[in-house]
C-alpha cells in the first residue's frame, strides 16, 4: 500500500481512511494528503483566470499555511511530515506566482505551452531552416533605444570613475529614465486589458481570439523585460 | 557558475570592439536582442563589393560575459569569410568553442542572429544601392 499512496496520481482517495480526498486534506478524517499534480489555480480552487480575486487568493493562502505548516506535523510519522512539507512549499510557490500579476501572466502562458526563454532560439532555428530573416522577438525601435541609452550609461560610468560626471548627461539620462517608467506603466496597463480579453476568449471558447491575445501578451512581456532591466541599470549608474 | 577560460579570454580582451560607418554601402549592421536577459548586441561587417569577402567586423554588446564572448568570437570568425560562408556559422559551433553551459545558449543564438542580421542589412543595401548610385551620378 505504501508504494501506491506515495504516487499522488495513483489515488484520489485518502491514504488513511479511504474516503474521497480533497487537494490538501481528507474531507472525512482531515489527514494531510500528498500533493496532487494540479496547476496553481486548482491548488487554491480558484478559477483559471488572469483577472484573479486576490483577496480570495490571500485568504486561501493564510488558511492553508496555518494548516499545512510543517511544525504541526512534528509528531506525525515521517511520510506525513514529508507531505506537509511538500504541500507547504507548493503553497508558497503557487501563492508567489499567482499574487504577482506579471508572474501570473507568465505562468498562464507556460500552461499554454509558451516558453518565453525558448522563443529566440526557436525563431533562429526556423530562420536558419528556411533561409529567411529571423523575426526579432523585440521590435527594432526598442532595441535602438536600449542600445543608445546603454552607450550613454557607459559614458556616464566612465565619467563617474574619473569623478567628472557631466551634469547635462546626467540630466539627459534622468529624462530618458522618466520616459521609460511611463512606457513601463503603459505596458502594464495594456497587459491588464489583455487579461480581460484573455479570460473572455477562454470563457467563450474563441480560439483565434485566444491566440491573438496570447501573442499580444508575449510581446508586451518581452518589451517590459527590456524596459525593466534598463531602468534598473540606469538607477544603478545614477546612484553609484 | 564559472566561465570557461575562452569566455574569460574574450570577455577581458574582447576582439573588434567598436563601430563602422553605418551609412556606408559596404557596411551591414545587425542589432539584435534577447528578451530573456535584456542583452543587446550590435554587429557590423564591412564587405568588399568585388569579392564579397568580409574584410572587417566590429561589435558592441551590452550583456553578460557569455554574450560579449559570443559576439567577440563571431567577429573573429566572420572576418576573411565570404558572406555566404559567414551565413553557415551556427550557434552550436559558438557553444562548442566557448564551452557555454545550457543557460547561456541564448547568447550564442544572439551572436548568430547578429551575423545574419548584419548580412541581411548589407544585402539589402546592395539591392537598393545601385539605383541610388545611379541617381547620384545623374545629379
């Protein structure tokens, strides 16, 4: 029996009393259960939506963390201790991911089979195979901007090293930083619009809408990544 | 994670850093980026119009050590090759030469992209360059 229950997929009944189990505890006897291979939304019994009821998420998190805390299982047998530990760590991962709207979006895309880290490589392989020019995942105008600002940052870094930073350059970089922050805010706003559109497309089962919102979100996340890194670099140089 | 000696060598002594005249008809410019890490890479080639041989190459990369090393190596490799030969360079060869770990493969992808983008830019100039040159001659 022990080998059976160690595989969470193998059973949906409680390992202890045999009743139908819930995701974390058995309804009937209340014992902790091995984690089920479910997505983070299902882990919290939340609808799989990008517009998430964060209050509900928070409440679920606190409730479950109280009940799953490994300290509570200090005197249980080793298998139960391990399960509570696994459930707790899953709980933390799931909460952190769903709470942050950007991470939530990236996670949803991953559930859709989109590996953001793989896009560039996939596009290169496709370009090589077809002999076509690769479609850049980041638009050229943004790349130009990133490149030029990086050149200025490099200059400012060099100046700072010599202790002679040019106030005009500092001001210019500061101005661009403000612009970037505005752009960042606009991107997040556009993302929020996408969440609604995404949830709608999923609800209505409209696959072409779903694909187009998905691609839009990938594009927005890619741009956002660049801008966020750039603002971070600017801050580093300005504060150094 | 430790960088390989070759990465460190290119990183501390990058070859061919700089820029070429972007507006020259003999120069192709590729500007590419990887959203994974926020790196940007500019690679430029200067092609002899008679032989199609890449006579000079320059790069400037903002990114991690592996991205800098990949683009530095790319400029070394394309120099002396014809445009068509340079198009054969694959990111996997860069990975092998620099012993890049799996998490840094995208840096080599970026370098391959940059070579292709630069060549594409140069080719475009060759197609459109002739009528422009003729127009200038008429003036």
